[in-house]
C-alpha cells in the first residue's frame, strides 16, 4: 500500500482529529504523523500490525533455516573446526593483544 499526501498528518492535526483518523485507519488507511515536518509515528490498524509482526517472525525463521542449511553444507564439505580449539585460539589472541 502506498502512502498518499492526504495520509501524512501533522501531529497537531492528528491530536485534534484522532477519532476520525482512527476510523479511517480501521477502514484500511495507514497514516504517517509528522512532528516538526519529519516522519514521527505511523497509525495503522492493530490487526495489520499483528500481521506485520507475523511476517517479521516468519522472515527471521527463514533466515535461521537458511543459516542452518549453510552450516549443514559446511559440515558435509568438511569445512569445520573443533569448537574448543577455536575458542582457545581466540582467547590466546586476545590475551596476546592485551599484553602487547
């Protein structure tokens, strides 16, 4: 959904017409409320906000599945190192930097 000029509302106007704006948003509009000429907050339907949050959770899950898949490919290709040895190596390097 694109935002039209009529959907950009100064804060002072939003305060004075909040009830009307809420009805417009409930009917499907989204509003951008500005403060000092800059975008400040958005007014959207609560169900749409829940939907946006669900999409974000799904995106995160897809990213995690993608990273797990890459990890499995690394294991299958033998691109692995011992975790304990790697951590000890990192600790040694940090200690050397701290002393140097």
